[in-house]
C-alpha cells in the first residue's frame, strides 16, 4: 500500500521546505559530470511538485541555488543558470496543468538577465493559479534575507515610522522575503547531510526536520509521502509537555 493512503489529509503541513541535495554525487555514481546530476534533478522537482499539488499542500519552497553556491566553478554555475532558464520555460505548461503558482525568494538581481526575465514571465503567467505555490529559493540565503529585514526595520525606526517597541516576531516576519507564506512545518533534506546550509533560519525555528540518504535525482513522489507520513507521527509540543497536549 502506498504511504499516500495512510496520510491524514486533515493534518497536512501547509508548507514544506526542501534542500535538494546530492546531484553531484548522483552523477559521480554514473561516472558523469556534476551537471548531469542537476539535469536529472529536474524530474524529481516535477514529481515532488505534482505529488504535493495532488495531496493538497499549499506551499513548497525548494532550495535551488544558495548565495554560497556562487563560489562553485564558473562552468557549473553557468550550466545551472542555463538549466534554470530552460526548465522554467519548458515546465510552464506543467505548472498550468497542475494549477501551480510559481514564486521566488532570493537576490534576483544577482541572476543573469535571461534568468530574471524567464522567471518573471512564468511568475506572471501562473499568478492566478490557486493550488500549490512553488517557491524557488535562488541566490538565497537566510542570513542575506535577515540582513535585509534588519536594514529595512532600522530604516523605518530612523524615519520615525515605527518605534523600537514595535519590533516583534510578527514585524520581523513581515520584513522577510517569506512574508506571504506560513512558516514551514516540515523541512526535508536529501543526500544524507544533516545541516541547514543557511536556509530559512528564522522560518524553520519550530519545523520538523527530515533527513533522507536518497540523492535528490532519486527522490520520488513516494519519498515525499514517506516524509509527510513521518511528520504526522511526531508530537509537536512547542515547549509544552506531552500531558498538556493530550489533556484536551
Ligand atoms: C544540490 O546538489 C544542487 C545544488 C546545490 C545546486 P549538489 O550539487 O550540492 O550535489 P552534491 O551535494 O555535491 O552531491
Ligand atoms: C545547499 O546545498 C544548497 C542547495 C541545495 C541549493 P549545498 O550542497 O550547497 O550545501 P553544503 O554547502 O554542502 O552545505
Ligand atoms: Mg550538495
């Protein structure tokens, strides 16, 4: 039986964040260049998005390229940017078919112009879709986002638009690039690495973390269902005791 049938549809996470890791190692396993792994990772993106849309998840955020990834060899960075443009263009009909809205977070100004243009085109084309929102984190890092948020809050204080006492959790949420979405309840990382790598540090404060040794190109719909099922077996206590949670 598929795990899909065992998932409680009333207890779905609204937002799943995914660190898609292991493309390079996957390619190496076939004796190929790293970019071969990135190309094959696209199928996993399509399957994951489709599975999430089918089951009724509202948001998935996919870590596709980090601020730190700019330090990779130029050849790999260029190939990744090419792949990004190509994939977004080719996948636009699939997004439409599945009622998926595309969004992005990160420092878009850093991306090559044709990436920015293609991204904007598909974001516009899918803006009225109201199923799943698929957020691509591109040239993104949580520290970059937090620095921007702090600067913008400091500017408001300086201009007397708010006072220091107005600074709280909710205000910080509003100034982050994720302000339009709920915080992820579940964070999945593939490839066996167990770290956050500068991803959504603020938003993952109380997320359930799920690590799998599967390499990203091998990640399937069934793997997503497994992760959601696993998440649903956990007790999310938010500082309370188990007895408190079970007393009502
Ligand atoms: C994740 O796979 C994709 C990106 C970071 C763009 P990697 O390229 O990090 O693959 P590994 O971790 O080296 O195997
Ligand atoms: C994290 O993967 C970034 C993305 C998946 C885009 P990395 O492979 O770059 O992470 P580290 O450097 O090994 O932590
Ligand atoms: Mg990696």
